[in-house]
C-alpha cells in the first residue's frame, strides 16, 4: 500500500485507509461536502469529498476501513486528498497493523528504560509509588504502553505517552545536573507521573479520542487523583512529599489558561513545566517538518502560535 506520508502532489490514489473521522460541511455557496480524516500507521491526512451524492461514493462512517480512489493535491503546504471513489473495505483486504501510528522507538525497549529510571530513584517512598504504577499495576502498564500523549498535537501514536514521558524525564535528568538545587527524586518522579491521567483521558486506538471522564475532568486532575489513591496504600508516606508531588502534577502546564489548576510554586514544578513544554513543542515541529512537501514556509500553526519555516540544508 501507499502510506500517507509517502504521498506527493499529483499522485493518483487507489488504496485502503482507516477513516478516523468524517463530518459534513457546507461551502460558501451552500454546497454540501464531507471532511474526512484518513489514517494509517504513518499518520493522518485531510481529505475532501466534494460530491458526496455521486454514484462512486458508497456508504461509510468513522472508524470504517475504506477503499479510496482520488488525487493528492497540495493545500497550505500539506497533502490533501480529493476523493472521487469510495467504498467500505472487506476485512480480508487489509491488515489493521498498517493503520495504527506507532512510536519510532521500540515499545519493549522504552519500557525497560522506564523501569530502570524508576529503580534509580533512591527515595524509598517515591520508588515504591513509581513501582506501584509501572511494575505492579498490570492494567495500568498495558494502557500506559499503548496510549498516545495527545489526540492530534504531539506524540499522537501508539506508545506516544511512554515516548513523551521518557523524553520529559531525560530533560529533567539534565536539569538536575545543571541545577543541583533541584530535588532529583521529586522531579524525576513527577516527570514519570505527570501525564498518567492520559490513560483515562484518551481512549485507545483506533479511536484515540477524549473519554467522558477526560472531557469533564482532564488528565491533570485525574493524574493527581490516581497518585493520591496509590499513596494511600503506602504506609507512612510523608504528607508534605505527597503535596509537593501533587503540586508538580497540578502545575505542569504552567499557566491557568493552559489548563493548569495551579501555576508552578516549587522549583521542581517549574522545571517539569519547562521540560514538558520543550518536548511537546519540539516533537510537534518534528512531526510537522517530517510530513510536509512543497514550499519552505509551512504556514501558521495554532499550537506553536507561529508561521513555521523549514531550515535550509545549506552548510
């Protein structure tokens, strides 16, 4: 099959993709069309059906595997697919493994690395807490290893949550060496736990969408609650250590307008916010720059609040 990331302007398309989402819309002239998001393991692509009532367009819905015939065009420096023919695919025509985006890192390797970091935390209470999640809670481990870190913005792939967590933890590890005032074990524990609520905020692939609980509470609040639940099972866990850890989780988005119930009031909370923000933005750029063609200017990105340009390859 031709993967979405391989498509170039002018390519003719005749392949099966997962319909991640389909919504109806209306042009300025009042003509109905369909917005379709196609997905395979390399990512997603925007598609349009300009003539939804034509005989070549069969019935389909979100999360169906669909045969698509059409053309790849360039719109705002991104590949967009104009669909001319479409039908539901038969189960024998596709392998679901081709349609789930996955981390470029090996999942088993990442999990071994994560456990090693947990065991390197010397504080006995924090280490016991970490292991209660990442070594003993089999349901949580299964979800954590398979979850994404976001619906669209960054690390939106199977294993993305673990990938993001390790990247944030690595940055925090560097910070503790550059700034010895930081409490190493508190910061590393907060880095490992900062997004655990996302296992409940987002559903598994192929949906990878917000759950009711996720919409109503959000991963920051849920993560803090999950930590409190596990701490109750740890005898004599220091109350102030619990509060400091929860503060780091509650403040890791940095600003109230970015969804943080608290702003950072501990140096470790500030460091965690900087690491989380750094990895989220650089991964967003990595994914954006890796999936574009055409002009060096990629247009305005809402998350980054900037008009993005590719770096020249000249030495």
